[in-house]
C-alpha cells in the first residue's frame, strides 16, 4: 500500500515544483517585456500548457500502478487543488481569482493526466520526446508573443422617467443600500456603491467608489446633458483579485428619450484584459462588467422612478 502511495506523492510534488519553476520563469523573465500600465499579462501557457504538463508528470509517476480512469481523474483534481493553494501562497493570487481559474486549471490537468497515461502505456520514447518538445516550443512562442486584448460591454434598461429626471443621477448618485444580486459580489468581490463628481461639466473629476473602499478616479470627457456622459478612468486600484488582471479604460451612459415619458439608459464599458486565454477569461470579464453596470443602472432607475 505504501509503495502505491509514494509514486502519487512524488507526482504531486514534482509536477507542482516544475509548474512553479516554469511559472516563475515566465512571470519574472519573459512577462516583464510586455508590462502595460504596471500590469504583467498572465499568458495562455500558464493556464493551459503548464497544467497539461502537470497532468503528464503525474501520470509518469503512476505509470507502473494500475489506476482506473475514475481514480486518475480524482488524483488529477487533487493535483490541481494543490496548485491552487500554492498559487495563493507563493504567487499572491486572491481567493476570487483562484475560484475563477480553478475550472480551467483542473480541466487541463485532467487532460494531461489522461494524455500521459496513453503516452506511457505505448512506451514510445520518440513520441514522448516529440510531445514534450512541442509543449516547450508552444510555451516559448506564447511567452514571446504580444498579448493585447480589449473589449466593450453594453447593457440597456428602460426607466419610467424622462431623460431630465434620469440625468440627475447619472453623473453622481447617492450610496447604494440594496443588497447585491451577483454571486461573486456575495463572496467578496467589490461592488459599486456610490459615485461622486467635482462638477457637472466636461473635464470635471468623478469617482466611482466600491464596497471595500476602492476608488476609481475618472475624468468626464463628454458632457452632453440628458444625452451622453462619457468618462475616462485615470487611476484604478490594484489588488490580488480580478482588478489586478483587467484595466477599465472608459465608461459611458447614453440616454434616449422614448417620447412616451420613459428613457432607455445604456451603459458601456471598455476594458483591457491581461489574462489569457481570452476565450475563457473574457466570459468572466463580461459577466463582472455587466453586473457592475446593472447594479448601478438599476439604482439609477430606482432613484429616477421614485416620486
């Protein structure tokens, strides 16, 4: 029994040490070439290739044991959770960020474990060397590539009040007291609670305050009363959570008079993402941005509709 457990523990230890070493190499030697506004991109390889390699290494240590597919899946999941804990301890990642990354990390560790099982069952050294060489080349190419991604999220609601009434609460609004609905806000992600402005004119400074005291400094760049409020983000907080992996570039509120006593309010946000692959992380970025929009816009709606 002990002999069967030892290879598993070795697999856990070695795969995670290799992952930490490669991640450190990417983070501190390669990624600084692409610093943007103080943010270091976390590349595709760190979430796909490295977990895949971790799974292969785990299977290598289990190659002489009779492990069922079910057990191998469980071992791979445990390996991924160990990696998550180590990322929290040594890489300074936040809890919410790790919750977001866990499904992706776990999926590729499992895929790597089953790929490794198939590789070592064939015992084809040429094939195995080719696969490791391919992973190495993919990692280097990805590390040396330019990583840049920007996106825009738009949301719309209808408010039972004319534009002049809605506009009163667009530039600045009093504190949001209603409980948040979004599940990430419930487990600790900061949510918007108030906006203030130094003035009602183009060039005025504006602040968006979040539940944990974080403040986004903004500058109004378009002030078209009752129609368009556009503001650039001039300074934003950095923390171990998702705010350290995304820059909000610009925000906008557009008001459209429906000529029936109602107003269509559209909220737009532009952001730059620093975590890859975008096909996974942009889903989360859009979800977070959309729920920030809706929390603010529903508050504006409540204020404007209250007689």
